[in-house]
């Protein structure tokens, strides 16, 4: 098993398990049907650097999902893909749009979503 295979396995079987860090979300690739997948959601408000550091980016949240066609998605359409999950733990579902890819590897996508 290669390092790339280990990254994909660890993403799905460790980080994206409901027993550890993840929760269920609904991901809708642009022009396709929604699917339920697992994601790690960082609900902490993002803070811009520089002179405007007193303001926070209120409507943006970071998520991590599997880079995998079965357990996540294998491609991202910025501005077109939508994600549905509660903005606060235990809250009601809110629709977000994927606005940026913050990072990616063989195992996971690190995405910025906003309302």
C-alpha cells in the first residue's frame, strides 16, 4: 500500500468517522443529485489578517471532506457546488456554496463555504 493510499484510507476511516470528528452533511455537486457524506466542520469564525483584524468573516466556514467518489467527491466546482449542514451544532440546516479550495491531497479536500 502506497502513502497516497494510506492518506485516502486515513481520511475515510479515521478523520471522517462520526465516532471521532465528523458529522453528516448533504453535498450537491453542480447539476447533480445531492448525496450524504461525512465532513469535519470548523465552525470557528475566520478572522482576516492585517488592519481589519477586528472584523470577522461571519458567513464563511471551513469543511474537510473525502477526496473520493464514493465517500466524498472527486472534483469540486467552486461557486456551483452546494453543501447543507447546521451552522451551529444542533441547529437547523443551512445552505452553503463552495467558494474556494483551501487545500487538497489524495485523502481530503479542505474547502471554504459561505452562505
